[in-house]
C-alpha cells in the first residue's frame, strides 16, 4: 500500500488566529476553546463578526461539533480563560467579558454546565459568579479555582473588602454557593495557593500563633491550611516558620493530591540560622500528619532560595508513592527514583534515572499502565528516552531509544531527545474487554505519536495524517460503557482515534470473522485485513491502486495467535507472520526497512476441527515480497507457474530452481491455519 493509513480521523479544523486550548473530557464528549472560522461567526454569534474565541463541544463527528454558547451578546465580546474543571457531574469554566462598560473594561464570570438536566432533559448553563478577582497576591492566575469531588472552590472579593474563599456545587442559591470566609473566619486574608483533593482543599495562607511568655499573638505567614466545603472548618496544619525575603512566596512546591493526602516539596526552618531543610513531605490534613519523608537526606537551602525542582511527580503505584528527586549537593546533579510507603513511613531508593537533572519538569510524569510505570529517563548515550519501572532496581531502565536507527550496519542512538510525554490510556469497551486489553498512547518532543499495545511493553510508532504539524495534546474522554475515546490536537484541528474495537465489537467465539483481500496490479502486492473500517477506507481510495478481491478466508475469533504486522514503505507492502521469533528478527533488522505496526487478526498454528484450512506462503526474491493463499487450487497454480507442471504443494517446498520465464515464487509451506 503506497501510503500507510492513519488511525486518526479529522473532526474539524479551526481558524489559525488562535490556538486550540484546554481540551477536557466530560460525559462522553470533548470540550475545548478555539477560534471560529470567519465565515461562521455571524451565525454563531448572532451577527457579531468581532467575536472569535468560543467554547466548543464535539462527539467526535463534524456534524456533532458546535459552539456551546454566546456568553456576550451585544456590544461586548468574551474570551474563555483558565483550565476547565469537572466536579459534581458538571463542567466549570471562566469567561472574561470585555468592553461591556466601554473600552478597556473587563470582568471574569464563573459558569457551570450540566449536559443533561434530569428535570428538563436539556443542557443547563448556570452563572455562578458575576465577577471574580482579577489579581492575586502571588499572581498565580491558575489558582483562581480548584475542584474537589463535590464541587468547586473559588475566590470572591466583596466591594472594598478582602478575598473570600467560596464553594459551589454548580447550582445557585445560598445552600449551593456560599462563602467559607476570609478575613473574618480566617486569621489572615491572604491566600497564596490552592490544591484540591477528594474532599479537602489545601492552601497556603497567613495566620497567627501563640508565643510562650507573651499575650500577643505573632504573625505566622506562609503556613499550610486545610478546609472542607463546610463553613468553619479552616485549620492550620503546619509550622514551617518560613519567612522569605518577599512575602508572596510559598514554602510548598510540586504538590500532588492522592485521595485526601497531599504530597509536596516542602521546607522547614530547623535551626537558628536562615537555612531551611528542603525535601519531600506528606500531609493527611492534620498538623500531626504533616511531616517530611524519612530515609532521604533533605537539601539545605539558604533563606531566600526556594528550589524550583528537587522532588516531584508523586505517583501512587502498587501501594507506594513514587517520586523523582535530585541528589547531590552541587551541580551537576543526578536524578533518582524513590518509593515512599505511607504505612511504614519509610522511603527506599529504587534506581538512578538520569545522570543529569531535568529542567523541563512540566512535560515529565510518572505514568502507571498495567504493571509498569513509564517516564522519561536519561543516559549520555541515548539522551532523554522512554523508561519503565516495576518498582525494583533491576526492573527500572530504558524501554527503547525512540530515536534509534541503523544504517549500513552502524547503530546510531541518541539522535534527539524524544522526551516521551502526554501518556494517555485508551480504555476498551468494558462490556467486551478488560483493562488488560487497553493501550497506552504518548507523544515525543517532535510531536510523533507512539503506542504500547495490550500484552506488550514495546512502543510502536502510529501513523499521523500527512500534515506538517505533530501532535501537541492527547485527551481521553470516558464513555458510558467504561471505555474511552482519544482525541488529538494537531495544528489547528481536532482528530479522533478511529477505534476499531468499538466499531467492530468482538464476535462470539462460534463466529469466525472475515479477512478481506486486496491486490495492487502496479506493485504486484496483496493486502489482507480483518478490519471493516480499514477495508472501507481502502475501497474509498481508488487512487492508491488497490482492487478489492473479496473475502480471502475466515479467521478464528476465540483461540489462536495474533499475527505480527509490519509495513515496508519502500515496497508499499505489508508482511505478516505468526512466529514471534521471526518477528523479533525483523524488528532487529531495521536496515530491512520494516516498521512494526502491532498485532493483527488471529490465526491458528495447528490444524483443528475449528481451523482446518491451510494458508500457503510464497516468497518472491527479486520483489522482496510474500504472497499468501488459503486456496489449494490457487497455491498449486502459483507453484506450477513458478517451477513447472510436475510440482505442487506436496513436493515444492523451498525449491528455488525456478523457471527462467516463470512467476518467480518459492513455496515456503503452510504459514498458519484458519476456519
């Protein structure tokens, strides 16, 4: 096939005056912000052609993609801002309204969206707050809102007053949206940072503390506090004594919540000098539980030097909390993987993961998929590449150098730092599959797309649509049957994974499935597929030169081995084998030009009552291609045309004494058995 088909199908494109931002899954659909095309603005925004940005929703089809709502009819315009939050079966977002009260005027509204209101069976948009504060003490605009399972925390500023922390479950009314307090309930009105857990909100704020021998309380800035969604539950849970030279800094960095616990990089003032011990910490929401990890030496930092990275990416895996930490007191730093046991409160070293310290923490993660944890690790030979860990030192290391190549027998690695990122699980329909059938997708630094199939730990590259842009974001959207759709942002367009496991649900064990056969007269190659979408797509592209020849045979659907499928771009040819040993040989010979595409349909390695039909395999040396046939008549004809009339499948195997003017095929025997 001259071109490999991409499993990514375009949903629609958008105007290139703005980026596609904030893709978020909610109740089976994808929500995101993008600029509408010029020719549709008058319709979408009621004649206002100045309005460009909008919130969009899609079900994965072009007809099912629409603008959500015109939030600023009239003279003003609107811009969706900040990330979307999902909580209490609702989608929360912020909308900036510009020009409502004249040039230069602006305010930010908070909205909730319910896709199906059970009382009306229609979608429901609710404005929660008419105007949110525009600036914050630490200038961290991403901290305006924070979600927990039951709803959303946000700030409101009464006229002439200080910021107050509010909570909403997505509905209006005093029992649904209310203040948790600020300067009155809380000793200090300044909030620096928010992090939502399952049912708790952690934040850094100022307070007061009692001092022995004095009746006057002492100002106690930058401590860790916690609250639930119930008014009056504010409580201080740390005693960092953190007093940097400027009063908007936080003693907490790289925070992650797991359940209702908080894991973070923290600093504690432990001596009379101006130094702070910096290291990984944990809190379960009480003063007693807020403490540093044991078993790892904290790093000594001076009074005003708050480290941007030192321990990060706290991740739950097999009952332990794994994280990456910088080690060494001076540059060059190395990086290692550690595991913290919440039950024993002990920390153990797992493995060194880099001989240098990463300065791109925002793109890195520890991602759990089935029985392994994937991340980017570093050696001087390979650069930043795909690593995995099973939680042991011996089980932690390089999976594959994705930039590896072999030319004329010379192995070249570390061509570029691939920096694997955006790890996302493609969950299969739970009515027919289990988590063991799921696949892991991720991208590299150049926007190339990769996946790890079920039952494998080896990544394979996924063909992208023929565009100049690579993948910039991967978003999973959970579906009602327990599976998920995957969406991809590529340039100014949204693409969706064409999930053949959803399009073709598994047949019952008693029902074999059709395998379709194509022939390309120009190249002389055949192509076989069990996929109905792939068959239909190929039929719809006659310019590729393939002629549909019908059903070749039927493959077993229950027992058997999945074929290994490879593609050779130079020959435009697919090769398939049932032999794992042969597949390993081809994978190790990159100079042969074969790219592994993954597993294909099932066949049997032995003849049985369910799989009595032999599939014969031939090889054409000058073309470098194979031919397969389930027809004994056809197989004998190919042998006769290649060797002579006296030969057939019983006496021609591996005979390369070919006719000078024959078809040129060597019979290699029975490849596998089918129904």
